[in-house]
C-alpha cells in the first residue's frame, strides 16, 4: 500500500531507524564533521556546504537526521571567514565525498558507494554545492536559502544534470529567493523542483546561537528545521537509494512548502 504524502512527511520528520555515530573529518586531513549510521555497506553519502560565517556544528541536527535514515552526511569546516572562496568550498565538498568513500568510517563495517553520492548546502554553501555538482558524479543536489556565488551558481546550474531540490525562505532578506534560489532552480539543467518555505528566514535552518546572528537577519526556527530535514531525507532516499516509497511526498504540496516550480529537465540542444 502506498503511503499518503502527509504520512510520509510525519514519518520522515522523526529520526530514522539507525543509531548515529559522529566523527571528525580532520582525522583524514580535512577539517569538518561526519555523521554515519552505526553500520552499513554501500551506503549513500551527502556532503553539506555551510552558510556564510556558519560553522558546520550549526547543522548537526540535519546531518544526524540524514544519518539516522542511513545516509552518511559530512560537512567540511573550511572557508569560514568573512571573505570565503566559493570555488574552494566547492572543491572541499568534492574532497569530502572522496574522503567518505575512500577511508574507513566508524568502528564497525561502514562503507560508501561511489555511485550513490549527493551534495547539499545552505546559503553560499548551497551555491558552492551547485558549483561542485557542475563537475558531475553526483545523483542529487538539495539546498536551503541558496545564495549566488563567485563564479555564478546560476551559470553552473545549467551544467548540472542530476535532480535538484531548492528550498527558499519566504522571509529571506540576506539572499532573497528571486535572484538566488529561484534563479538557480530555473537555470537547472536536470530535473528540478523549487519550493518556498513560509514563515522562514535565511538562518532558519541553523541551530543554536552564534555571534553571526548580530550581522545576518533571521534566527533558527525549529519548525523549518523539521520540515527541511524531512524533505531532504525524502529527496536523497529517493535519488541515492532508488526507493520510490517517498516519491509521493516529493510530488505533492506540503503545508508551508508548496511546489512553486518544477521541470523534468532543460531541453537538449539539437
């Protein structure tokens, strides 16, 4: 029996069936964090790009949530200063995927399948994830409040053929949707979906307190965090594991996050 989207949203709003382990990417030579299920072979993996001035620890709930659903989730702690290189963060996201696929993770048998990789990010980390995805080799990209980068994330999006899910915050005064997440989504080369999250701000996905909140508009919002976790989990489980169980959720409007725009793919030039 196919579950209703509301039931799937409720299911994915809670932690998954896996116990979660937390590790340090620095042990493999790259500053950052990694969350994994306690065990599993041939797991999918996602590299997550942090927002401007935001340490990866502000996304630990999202990363742990993905791990609880069987997805290795890692975030590099690089380019944290006020003048970050988006190109280098994109390169670090690619390196993060290389690390989690190439080193032993956890005390038990944990391995990542190189054919089941994804990218995600928030703010300029979302834009950097798009830059990284333009090189190919990933099966899905999900962002929240994605911001334009240098070089342009919108220009890079044209070259991304993997499915994309882009969530914008309706109250975002830092990276307003029109010139950022929406622009990236409409330039996307592959299948894409764009949703705007109601009653949400640029920093809604972040957790805890941080000095950067004195500079940036918005604050953490638990309801937005739960919604984004569920939609990201549905997206990556669908596109990285091949299951169709959660596809109905991705194809339906949900409360606070209706589908504003979707397209199968850009037409291929003759």
